[in-house]
């Protein structure tokens, strides 16, 4: 596959069984073959998107010392600010050429989970920043729920199979700023080749060239969304749970050509995580004689902790 398929969530939400089944088949096939789709018909409206980009540009324009007061020690970067070059891809020593912010779950009906998750961090300089981030988080979480419902049906599971696992899940909304490149970056990239940790990732801001996906032939292909589309990919948790039937595809954000080094890039992924106790054991329906079980049993929380150590965000 040499291009990213496009699907429309409104087909799945329609009352028409044929449209709904078409969406299920199309997204399932795409995730088996390339691991990415471009999605129209999501729950983000244009005004919310405009507001969010305005707020994150305001935040990343703040003085470095101001931003760093929102960098919270001891929580592996799970909330608040993560400064430039702190994160690196698994197996890579060079830090990515980016800084970012993390909004986390807003738990309102489970005191144990509210205590387990770090608190969200409030930016006092920008009164609307946190409210706009929270609303975006909610709309992307809602979109992700229906994508996972379609995938549950594709996997011959009950439609709401994932619902209880993602309610109050440990999901993250990450506004990223790739600053202008001021000197030869050598081996560093804006985001080195990696697979995502989580169930699925919903990406805003893939309209310009930069995001690339590695297909099964090892070729890098551009993944460019239309203005009204989100790019959505499978993460390692879902790949593991489905015995690699649904593919977690390696992807990267390449550095722009030299003439564009002076420009910033913004992208905003939403990493859909389940609750920590979800078992990622391989589904029985994804095991057969041709596809024996490939992965050991593990919980989502255990897997996440392993990967955060590998990324250098948590120390052993």
C-alpha cells in the first residue's frame, strides 16, 4: 500500500447498515495493511480547532523560564510541559527536535483513578488554555470510542468491548511544537522513527508534509491529511492485543528542507490509552495455526511503564 486510505466516521454512525459495514471493513482492512487511516466526520468543530491552535501557539511563545516552571519532576512527563530535546525514540540517543505539553484524563467518577493519575497542570498566564485543551480532549476521546467500536466489530467482538477499558483511561493529549531549526541537526529529527505505545492515536496537524509512514515493503510514504481529517493509527497495545493482526506501523516526522528550517511546525496527537489493569493478552480470535501467539501476557499499565523507561522519561 502506497497511500493512506480515507474513511468517514459518519458512515459508522449512520442508521444505514451497509454504510456502517463499509466503514468497519474499510478501516479494518487499512489497519491490517498499513496501520493508518485519514478520518473525516469526527467530533472536532472548526472553531474548537482554531481556538486550540491559538492557545498552544501562545503557550509555546512564552519565555523558556516561564514554560519550565510547568515541567513537573517525578512523573515521567505525564502532565504539563516537557522541554526541548528531552524525549528520544526507543533505541535512539539523540533527543527529538521538539517540545510539548501533556493534558491527561479528567476523572469525575472514580476516586481511585483520580488519585492514581497525576493532576493536570494549570497555565496561569493563559486563562483559556486549559479549558480549550479539556474540550479538545473530550471530543477526541469521543471520536476514538467509536473508532474502537468499529474495530471491535471487525475483530468479531461485542461492539462495546473496549468501552469500559477506555472510560477514564490513561489517555494523553499532546500539543507538540517543532521549533525552527537553527543549526545542522546532524542525526536528530523532529520525531525519529517509532511506534506508538497506546491503543490508537488520533493526530491533528498532519496537513503539511513531514509525517511519514513505513509500509510493509520498508518504503517511507508521506501521510498528509485533508484539512477536515484526522490521521489515526494503531498503537503497540492494540497490535499486541490482536496478535499483530492490526498493525502498529513505524512512523516519523522528518526535518523540512533547509529553506523551511526557519518555520515552526505544530501537531497534536491524542494517545488513546486504556485503564492500567486492562489485560493486553492476545485475543483468542486472533490465534490460529498460521498465526500462533506472538506476545506474552501483560497489563496496559505494565507495558506503559516498560516503554516510558525505554524512552528515557522514567528512570529505573
